[in-house]
């Protein structure tokens, strides 16, 4: 199963709002921890090591290519 790179989340704006709201009333450290835990929970759900390796590389490359301070 290859990594899906096209938008694949129904109601993307609702999902994003839910993700942001899940961090409400958390310290920055707690919010970072919650996102890390979410990543591990979803990685476990996916389970396919090739897909996970591709996703890790994509996230890293995208992060390194983004201007400083750009979180998108």
C-alpha cells in the first residue's frame, strides 16, 4: 500500500479544528506530547513499515524545505 499523498480527509476544516481544539488548555510541552502520541497511535494503526518510512521521509523533507517559522 503506497502512501496516499492526495487530500484524503473528509471535512478537512472540521478535522483541523478538532486537532487544534484538542490542545486547548495545554501547555506547549503537553501539546507537543499529545501530537507525538497521536503520531504513534496512527503509526501503529497504519502498521506498514514501508508507508511509515515514506511518511517520515516526506515529513522531514517538507520540514527542512520550509522557511524558518513556517509550520505548514
